[in-house]
C-alpha cells in the first residue's frame, strides 16, 4: 500500500467529539487509545454482527468502548476490563458524557486474567483484546471460550509498530504477537484476517 493511500485511509473516518475527548484523555493518562481508523473498524464489526454482548480488555479511557457502542444495537451491553482504576473512571465519564445510560456498560477494575475466567462461556458476540501484549495468548484462550459460535475476536496492535512483519526482529513481545497471529491464522476453528489498520487489527470469526 502506498504511503499516501494508507494515510488517506487512516484519516478517512470522522471522529465524533465525545470520542476525540476520550482519546485525548487516554493520551494524558497513558491509557493508549485506539486510532480513529481502528475505532471505525470496531464500529463496523460491532454493527455487522449486531453484537449485543461485548467484552474489551483495556479501556483506552473509554475511546475504544465508545466506538464499539456506536456500532452495537441499542440494547447491547459493553463489559470493559482494565487494571488501572483511573483509566476506568475516565471510561465511565466518557460513556456518560456521550449519553450512554449506565446499564449499557459494565466497567470492571482488575487483571484481565483474573476477571475473564469469571465470565460466562459462549455468552459474548465480540471480544476485543487490547491489553498487556505478552499476555495476549492467555487472553485469546479465554476469549475463545467466551465467544458464541459466529462470534468475533479482534486483536489490536498485531503489527506492533511495523516489527511483526520483519522476521529479523526477535524481541520477546514481537515474537509473541507474530507467533500468535500465525497460530490464529492456522486454527481450523477460525476464519481469520489481518487488517493493515492502525497498528494492525487481527480479526477472526469463530465457526459455528
């Protein structure tokens, strides 16, 4: 993809004011928010699958959640897991500022690896993984248990700053993400693609 074309595609989505505010707050807190192009893709995925029950690992101070809610049906419920209380407070504020009633969101403070096992099997339509990169394989193991047949698994940062695509780069995080991507690509239970959006958005559908 040519740089000009890629930049045009990245800048193509219009970022709503409430999401822009959440993204800026996320930057201030060090809760890395998703880029607008990634967020727009999340909205489309949520809308295309009519995802009523969604889990996200990592709140981005509410930015990714707002994009997901934008695509979800009006009765959909978003569950957000983040280990940082301040990030979750910002997420709650972001959801309220955007006009979403409290019953549309469930914010949980804690380690995703402690929280995910407590969530119900086959009860979710979409799971977004955007937490601690070395823990991605463990998150995915839990996510595949949570997803209903036909559910969607989404992993952000799967190109990891252009490092995953360079076989000469062998640092631990890059290798974990590279190996995980190939594992998901080759998993017969999944229909998988890697989208060159933002920092790489791997998307997989669990076969029915």
